[in-house]
C-alpha cells in the first residue's frame, strides 16, 4: 500500500467524554481529533464508536506518524503514545528487526517509518533503518533484482550518513557503514569508516567494550591493514570498479592491469578483472583471473567460486562448474544465487527434475525470488 492508501485507512474522531485510552494515559484534548485505524468491516457510513478500542487509536497515530509528516499535531500524538505505552518504541524496534531477519520487508519498512515518525531524533532507529535497507538490498541482489538492490543500497547509504553525522556519532554506525562500503568495493570510504570506528573506541577499555566490542576493534584493524597492504583504496582501483559497473569494461580493465602491475597479490583486483572479462564474454580469460584471485587469498569468498562456475558453465565445463558451486555453497549455504546456478547447470545437462528441485529450494529460502519462480513456471509449461 502507498502512503495515501494507508492514510485513507484511518478516521479522525473526537473522543466521547467517558473514553479512557489507558490507566496511565495523559489527559486527552477533546478539541484535537484523534486518528483511528479502521477495522476491516468498517466504512465511513457504519463506524461504531461503541466498539472503539485503544489499539485502534494507537495504530491510527502510528500511521499518521509514519505517513503524514506535515500534520500539525504530531508532537501531541507522540506524547499520547509515550504516555499510554511507554515501552512501545522498544517493542516496535524488536518487531522491525525480527521482520527484517525473516525478510518480511514490506512490514518491516512500515514499522521503521512509524518509529522514525515516533522519535525522529533517535540515532539507534536511524542506524537500524540503514541496516534494514542494507539487508534488503543484499536480498534483492541475490534474487537478481539488481535495480531494486541499487535503489535500496542508495537508501542505506543515506541513513548510514545520517547516523554518522549525529552528535555524538555512535561507533557502530561507522563499523556497519564500513562493511556496507566494503561490499561495494569502495575501499577508500570503507577504510575511513573503520578508522573512525577505532578512533571513537580507542579510549575504551576491553572490559567496557565486552567480547563483541573487542572483536569489532580487531576486525576493523584487520580490514584496514588489508586495504593498506593491498593498496585497495588507490584511486585507480576505485575508478576501475566504477568504470566496469557503468558498462565501460575495457577502460576499467586497463586501469586494473596498471594497478596489478604494482599490486600483483591483491585478490580483490584479480576478482574484479575476472568480473570485467566475464561481462565482456571472455570466459576463458575470466576463468584465469578468478583462479588467480583464489590463489591470492580469495579462496574463502563464495563469490569467487560462483563467478568461476559461471565461466566454466559458459565453456560447457559442467563438472568443474558444479564443483566450484558446491565449494561456494560450503561457504554460503543459504545463498540463493549459488543454488539457482546449480539449477541452471542441471538444465544444461538436461536434468530437468534436479533443476526444479534447486529452484524450489531457492523459493523456500526466498519466496520472492522472481527468477526461480519464472524458471519453475517455464519448466512446468514445457
């Protein structure tokens, strides 16, 4: 539903004199109409005030906070909720995080919108919103929905920046943003985020940070060292990625070759070289680059094996392709992109029933995977 649809699902009413929102609720100003969530059976003509519940009012207020940012009574509505349900923010935050984990993205987004409307200054909500968009982008990219994934990545970056710009900034905003930039091969910004994280936590003692905090510091320093040692925040490396991503593969490959002459042991650069060659359809050359990436330290990266399998599959080396995918699956057992590719290998071998099982498995992990659903539908028709 759109924002206007959501707002159309509420009434504005004046409460009767004897109505009590909760035992702890503040005094209701009868001159300000309250938003009420309509029940499914209700219509503007049959609304029954006697059946009104406090949950309808709270739900109506949350809808307004989420979708009607210009409403002049927002502060009043926020105070009602804070008074009537003092723990509601924590409850909603937990629900939104759980929905994100279960990939119930539409509901999670609505909850996060309500939370931001409820407390726009809460930096924890802003950071959790960034993580939500980040995870949603990853899920869509695994499902082959690249344009949608790019859009959600852009939203994630916007909220990460908002969290990092907070005064004082939460260290975890920089830590999580570092991984966000790392997955996009933006090593310059990734390094900056991890260095900021370390600067913000440098004075904290290990007992204050706890086991998880100490791990984060060690991991951040490890990544910084890898970026430094591999010279991966080099402008040429960054430019190569952007060129390939924008469809200028030949120019990007030229940049990478110059980079690799000076940095021959950086597996990420060999991976990117293979990616660019594969996009150009030069599968044998790309296979060589991905093998080099594995030799230089990319052997714990599932994407290396997945890309290598695609190159082998295009050269009709199906046994090798399958072996690479099974290795990738050991590293990332729930990666639907890998499982889908196993289905495509089965199809190329004429093993239709096996392919169907792989695509069905993809849908068990991700019911919204359009590619797997389309393949299953096509196979059922044939």
